[in-house]
C-alpha cells in the first residue's frame, strides 16, 4: 500500500537522523491512511527528536484513540508530557503503559523520574506557601484589563467641590499568570502557567507578528486575563498552535524566518534579527526548558538509572520471564557473528531453533525442529 511505502521511506530517513524529512514523509503516510496508529506513533517519535513536544503529545493521543492496547502510545505520551513538565499526566501515562507491557522496564524507570519531579514540585509549593507575599511583581506578566466600571468613572463629570467624598471602591487585581518562553531553530514556545483552566475558557489568536492569549472565565465584573504581545519578528500564523494542559497553556509559534530572537516582544523599532549558526552541530544547544521549581538538590539521573538497572539485574525471575532474560543477556553480550546466527536460525526455523554457531547455520537453511509430538507447518502470507 502507498501509505506503508511512505512510512518505510520515513523510517529510513529517521534512522539516518534526517528528522525533518522523516516528519514530512510520515505526514504523507497519515494523509494516505489516517487510521493507522503506527504512523502516528512513528511521527510522535520524530516530533520528540525535534523537541516538538506538543505535537508529539497530539500524535500520541491520536494513536491511543486508534489502538488503546498499544503500550507504545502511552510511552510516547508520557515522554511528551514529561518534557512539557506535566509530571502527573506523564506518570499516569507510564503507569497505563506498564499495565499493557509489564516486561518493559522503561516504564518503571520513567515512573520513578516522575515521582521525583512531583515530590520536588510539592516541596517548592510548600516553600512558596510558607513565604510572606511580596509586593515586587518581578517578571510576572501584568496584563492590561479595562473594566466597564473604569470606563464609566473616566467619562463621568467631576463632582462638585462641596459634595462629600465617596469612599473609594476596593481595588481589583485581575488574574495574573506567569509566562516564559524559549526558542529552537524554527519555533518559539511560550508557556502561560495557568493551572487547571478549562479548554473552553482559553482563546489564543495568532497574527503575522502578534500573539493574543485570553484566559477566563470572566469574574463578576467581566475581567479576564489578557496577554497581548507585539512579537520580535514575523510568524506563519496558520502553522502556529496551542495546547491546554493541566498546569499551563503551551503555545508553539512558527517563525517566518530562521533567525535568533533576542526578545519575545518587539521594541517598536525595526528589529535586527541575528542569524542562527547551523553550520556546526556543536553550536546547536538544546533549549533549557522553563521551570517554576526552586529545588536546591540537582537530580542525578545517571545514578537513578544505574540503581534501577541494578535492581533489575538482581531481580529473581522464573519460568518464561527467566528464559527470555537469559536470551536477552546472551544476545546483548554476543559478538556480531553470534547475533547473526541467532537471528537467522530463529527466523528460518519459525522460532523453534536458536543457534549461536554462525559457521554451522551460515552455510545452509535452518530447518524447523518442533517439540516432540508437534508438527511444523508452513503458513502462506
């Protein structure tokens, strides 16, 4: 089928690390057959390689809808959510995937990482709650809100000098959400940290060089949060997108030109973009993702990984699980000829023979050797 051929070509490009080209070919495969969960899984993996975490999450969710029993969908979703700092959602995805594929230890490693991050977030929240409120707003965005009452007060005639002064109405502080941003070669990602906001109360509009974010619901005075930005450089509005997550609104802006943004907002003067240097791969620095945590203890993921591997090594297995682990250990520690012998003998014999002697199996076809009392049959595909 045409979609299978396109997916195969995309997979070859993925192996060659030509991720942009692979992304386009997976898109073609999906256009030809949008009901194949495997296409979405592979494109999600490609998005992850390109740090397109929001897009990877969308594809992973679609794959889960098409094939809920495929553990890889939950693995892709978990990795995307973890990268978006949605640790609770990531943990739930990894837990669901581990139920579908309990032999995949990656799920349990990822769950442990999520638990560490969740504990750090809770610790940071406790520290923040214990500190007295500060009058300095720092880098928190100050949204401009115009209320009907303010307009009425501004247009009302001045009161007579003899009229008694009315008590001033209590000041109202509109909702304030912190926002942060980072950029890649061709995208700018903006995060507005609004927690647990219903998607129907979020409005995002993209202009050629503007971004408008409105978050409700409105209060009794009709006030809502507004983030209205004139951006540093031009966008491709039809390729921009956003996702409403449990802890934030994640916005992905598509740059109109591959240039370095020195600021998120424009200054009102003609911008002088700085070209990005793509010639040297060492100059491509992965973005440092924003975080609201104030953890003082850096996490040693290598140490955690080694501890988990040590636990797996010492784990006492029985039955088929022990046998599978034995075969994996043999294959993992084998040389190239031994691996070729194992693959050839297993495939040609229909899974009934597993040999490590390449000199023996490399010269002839390996015939099947079914267990006693059973008969080998050839199946037509």
